[in-house]
C-alpha cells in the first residue's frame, strides 16, 4: 500500500536525506587509489551517528553493513571489505540514514583516480538517466512515465537496463510501495499523488543487463563482467512540484 506523506513527514524525510547527502560529500575526498572499502564503511557509520541518525541498511533484512559498496561489475549490495581501490576503478556507494524514524536513501557512482573514457560515458549517462526520470515525476503522472523516460534515455545511449532491481517508496521504512522500475510504458503504473516520496535509481551497464548474485546472497553483479553504474535520489512529489530530498 502506498503511503502519502504530510508536510511534517516530508520535512523529517528531508532532514534524513540531508544527512545522506552530507555523508556522500564527506566520503568523496577519500575515494582514491589505495583506500580499503572497509575504511569508507567505518568513516560513514561514525559520520551518520555523529549527525543524530542511524544507518538504514545495517541489519535491514540481515544486511551487515552501513554502506553498500559496489565496485566495477558489481551493481548493488556490495560488501565493504579489505579490497583496495585501484586507479581506474568505479565505485557505487549507496547510503541510507534514519532520522527520527524517517529514512533518506541515495546512491552515487564515483571514479577512482583517472578512469577510462568508456567508464566516464557510463557514469555521465547513468546520472543523466536519473534526472530524465525525475523530470517526469509530477502529480497526475504515473510511475510508468518515470520508468519509460529512464529506459528510453538508456537505450538511446546503448546502455543495459537492469530490470530485476528497482526504485521504491521511502518513508518510515527504507523500502516501501510503490516499486519504481527503470523500464516500462508511459501511462501505466500507480498514479502519482500529492505527498508521494520515492527513490528513483537507474542501474545501467556497459554490456548485457543480465545479472547474477554472489555466494554472499547479497551482491549483484553483471553476468558478462561489464561495468555498472548506479545513481539514486529520494524525491518528494507534491502539488507544489518536486523536491530532491537527498541533494543540497
């Protein structure tokens, strides 16, 4: 069931989202060759807690970490570890923070040092696909309008659209109804109404969109080994328009 948020709830969601945004800004300077992904995990958890929030993902359905850290061909739900980032890697960091019972959720894909033109292309157009989806988020439209816009943009730039993983509603749970796929048909899906809060999150690949899950039962990787990028914002849609809750 879709829950529509009051202005008070959206304000709390915005505060949670701002903590997520600040955590991304805090981590960004550390993302360079030579750092272990577990070091980013430790820094992020302390930062979130120091800002009066708790990590949304840690313990969620048994997920053991604060961050989902996915490198290169890992799409989502990668585990922080002793893996050392290398020049040319790309790293997706998905962050959730819970503030006074409300969640913020945002993912961003970062270059590690100098990356290939191919990876630059992937990051540029996955990020742009996110904003193409956000443009279609308005009261009276349908979720399928967002999905269609993302798929059309990705297809135009010859990127694979992962279909098994979707965006979602956000509120007192980090994952709520409705699902927000990155593919679909215009004019289909739930109608967008005043007070809807959703996370839009295209996950696109340089090759095939086919996936498989590693033995840890969490980490999703591309079947063909091609690299993947992931960009996500939580947004509030009201009669006044759209507000990105995980931005500045």
